[in-house]
C-alpha cells in the first residue's frame, strides 16, 4: 500500500491541499472556500450545459 498523499489545488483559491480523510472540506482548503463555491452555484455563476430537447413533432411518428 502506498503512503503517498495526493495533493490538489483548492478550486476556489488555488492553495495546495492534501486529499485525505482528515480534510473534511476536500477538495477545498477550508470551510470558507467551500461556502464561496456553494454560493457561486446558488447564485448561478456556474452552470452545466443542457441537452437540447427534441421538438415534440420529431417524437410523434405518423
């Protein structure tokens, strides 16, 4: 079993953070950075691309 610790950058501030079970905020460095990210999602600063829906006429077979 490897004892190497994975290091990631905090998505909010870029600080290097150990990805371990002891870090309750991973992948963030702190609760503050986690809440900033959550606030950005709630404010719709981030979004996921939506699939375009097929027109209903394409779904109906004659």
